[in-house]
C-alpha cells in the first residue's frame, strides 16, 4: 500500500488516519516525492525478483490519491510499471473517495490498468452521516457521479468495487439497495475501527447490533441469489479463504508512507500513536527486513499468534481473531479477542443457520474472479468489447513502462519533457502514438541493444515519438531527432527521407508542417496528403468500419515477424491491397459479427509480407506488436477475411499471455497435433487451437449459407481444434487458469457443433 498523498478533501469523522489515536500524518509530506516513489518501486521490484513472485498487488492510498491530479498520478503509475513489470505481473489498485474522479482520470486509470475501489456508505442519509466535507456539506452526489463514470463501457474495466463502512444506525435494506444500484463488481462491508479502549457504538438494547445488522443484510443478499460478490459473507463461509479481517491466512500487507517509511497494516493507527511504525524506510531497508519486524511476524503465525480465548474458540478458523487492530487494549496489547468478538460469533452462527441456495452449475460461474471472467469471455472464441478494451489498456501500460525504461538510459531529455507536457495537454495524441503497434518493438530493440552492449547502439525512439505526438496535437515544438538510414520515422504518420543530412536533425514542428535542419541543409516539409513534399512518405489509410486502419509498409520496426516484409508498395499495389482489406472486413462482419467486433476493437495496422512463390499464402503476428497483423497480398477478400480472423486470435491470446501464465513455466513437453508434422510446445498448441476455433466458426457460418466446400473446411478445422484441446488437457502442462480456459474452449467447440446442426 503506497500513501501517495497524505491529505484528504473530505473530513470523515470515522477516519482512522486523521480522527483516531495515531497522528503521525501531521509530520509527513503532503505528497510522496518522486525520489520516494522510485525507491519504493525498486524495493518492490527487488522483492519480486528475489522471490520469483508471479504477481505483486500495489494499492495507491492516502489521504486521497486523486489529489495528485492527472499529471502527478501518471508519473507515479509510470514509475511503478517501469520498475516492477519487468519482474512480475503488477496488479495496480487504488482506493479513493471518488470526489475528484473525472473523464481524464478515468482514461488514465484504464491506460495503466488500475482497478479502483470507491468508498461509499449507501443511501444519502447513510453516506452523509460520516463522509462529508470539512464545511459539513454532502459528498453523496460527487461519489455517485464517480461511480457512474466507472460504470461507463470505456471505464468499466477499472471498476473494482465499493468499500462501505457499517453504521448500525443506518437502515441495512436501504444501504444494500443503494450499493446494488451502483452495479459494483464487489462490495466490502467494513466494521468501523474500534478497540477495547475505544469500543464501537452499540445503540439499542441488543448486545450484538453489528451481527444483527449484517445478518439482516446477509439474509436479503442470499434471498436475492447473491447478485454481487460481498467479500465479508464469502470470507465467513466454511472454506471462504479469509481476508485481512477474517480467517487465519498470513497477513500480506505492508504500507509505504509518503516519506518512505515502512509501516505495518494501516488499521493499527486506530490503536495508539505510532502503533504502525517499524523504524524502517525504503531507502535503507528491504521488504524482507520489514517482514521480520515482530509486529508483522506475529500475524504470520496463524492460530499460534492469537490469544488463549481465540485459540479455544470453535470458529477460530473462520473468524481468525478478527482484525488485528481491533484486539488492542492498554495493558495487554493485542493479546485479546476482537472488540467485536460477540458480534463475529453471532454473525457466523447466523450465516451458517440461514439456508444457502443450491450451488450453480459449473457452467454458470456466478462469482467468478475478474481473471476468470476475462478468460471465460475470450474462450467464447472472440471476446467482448470490454475485454478487448482491457487487453488494449494493459498493452498500452506495458509500452508506457518500456518508454520510461528507455528514458532511464539517458536520463531526462528535451524530448522526454515534451512527451510529458503533451501527455498532460493532449493525452489522446500521445496515446494514439504509443498504441501504434511498432512503437513497442522499437522500445524493446533499444533496451535489448543496451543490455547486450552496455551502451545502446539503437536509435533513441523518444524524439521521434515526441515529434509525432506534437504533430498530431498541433503543438509547436523543436527536437533533435536521430536519423536512421537517411530517414526519420514518425509512428502513425509516416517517414521522412533525408539523404545526406547526417546522424541527427533538428526538427521544428508547426501545424501541418515540419522544418528540418541538419548539417548545412534546411528544408520545410508540408504534411499534405494530396500535395506530397519531396521525401515525405505518409502511412496510408484503409477505410474499414472501425475507422482508420493503417497499411504499414514503411515503419522499419515492422520487420518483427520472423519472415521478410514487403518494401513500400507502389501506389496501385497499395490501393489494391487496401480495397481487398476493406472488402475482407465486410466479409468478417457478414460471417462472424462477434469476431468483426473484436477486429474493430483492436486491429490498427496491416503489414504486407514479401511474396514467396513457395508459400504464396502466409500471415503472422508478433508478440510485441499488438494491434497489427502481417499478411501476403492475396487479392481474394474471402481468403483475406480468414487470415485476419486467424491472426487476430493469436494477437489477443498473446496479450493474455503477457498477463497470465496459462502454461506451467519451464515446460519441456511436446505435443503432437494434426495440423503440424513436428511436435509442438504447449503454448504453440494453445495458440493453434484458439486460432482454429475462430476459423471453424467462420467456415461454419459459410457452410450455413451453402458456401462451396465450406462444410469440408469447417469439419477439418473443427477436428483440429477438438484434438488440440484434448491433447492440451491430457498433457498436464497447463496452470489452473489454463485448465479453466481450455476447458471453456471445449464448451465453445461443442456449442459450435450444436449451432451447426
């Protein structure tokens, strides 16, 4: 948990940061300085690398992290991605009160694949009982506006859920209904922080008001068929797994304060002043050193770390002694049951006593995790618009991380400062450039060259990226740009031939034109698509339903497919290929509309491959070039449609494999498949069956329309897909996520068969 901003724009009277015993926030900086962010990111990366962690969860917290503003938040996210993602999967989250959330911030959170939890206590009366501004004004409308933004299709991938603090004076039915109205993926119900020294309010005659309140809400939730994941109720069920507040799982949370101090779990601030302190900081101490702190270690001991009363309790495995902070009492420290002990015992009994509905069939995964939901969606063969948006966002996050890593090779430069400025004033222009499929291969080439030689021999991509973004934004700028083979490449726009100009040119950007000076030469280039200036080679467009598809035959970093790419096409050949692609796109919409929507959602460029008489029909994808496919220039749109669908499957699955291991690492297994003569590694088989499933669906559609030879093609690809899936499942080479994904592919195959009868 990173305290990136230590102040808040609300004045909630139940806040443990400002209103409870610990007041260390007063002596800390308002925001986490950049040097502290870098040190924190390096410590996390160091820990992930040394322990070979498959995933690290980082939560941006406060105070209120949105007080950083879009520019400040972007700097933090870029630093974390750059430092940590080379070593492990980074699960980025943020907890916010939502008051400042707007469209710009939502786009930023989607770009960096940040999952957002919003604090919200229910209906207006419940929320405004505590969550108000310093002047006493309501925050209810602002928070609901934030939640409505997160529900929008473009932002939904960043919506993690709602945190609701319980107040037993509120009506549980009205709170429940208000929470459900916001369509959250998950709800966390939190008991208000209290200790034996400062016990919770207990209005009314009952001795367990919190159990009574939560029990009533639990009954309503069960009766409604559990329409949303409520973590507290799921954790309290037998085998529920537990959370920081319930169960015996080892504590796994550390906090980095705004000044770089390592602290224990944040809720300890409710116990006494300095309770969360460790005496360590990120500048001088590793994660392992902090993990050995006695206050952290005791929460790794399971039942042995609990008091005698808890150890003797029959539901200790469910309750886990409650939240550690809630056990505090002066004189005996944390060696006590929770101050909510009676409520927890009564609530567990109520949960057990209330009959649960019959479990859903395996095909109806009503409470699937976000990872399961994404994989299940893609296992249909195509994937929804929301899933494509998430894959695109995570790929952009990887590119941004690589960009920062390239920045670190030379330190801050004028080009970097220009990019940062443009990302603030014209973020859509920067995003369009960074989403160009061949920016990432360029960045990877730069970093690989540096790793091999110690000094990068590859061109620094940042100046050209800055010029391209400035041109798209219409922002005047001047940058020195390296020249490769007498040319400058401006991703998404084109290339500029500069014979004899030398190794670098000063490029001045003005709206619609470039002024280039190198050596003794100076020239002005008008970027007019009709009246081309000498030497300007624009990237050509192909009209497709999704908008702008680039025919990319000029970017030097398109040569990443393991087979030769065609040189720049002459105008008639480019026009002919563009017409074929337009017609092929229409064919995909005709045959498989769901796959067409997936193409619309992410395919940005097509690269012509060099002709080969021995293999006239070829296509390819490259792992680092998400958003592009390479094809031979076949004139038949029906054939081209199959190639596009086939290769886009590989691109989508490659993006998934950047996020999750579907195949167990270190596999030496080889699997025989009917479509290749040589045994294939499990990942190759997985890629094959995913692509063949889509091609099967294309041919099934054509067979239903009585297309010639379509039934034979469909039968062949169906057999290949089914055999490949069965071989994968029998190989025992898949992770649990991979088993689920391939199992769902098997269901999709059978549905394809049923749909064809």
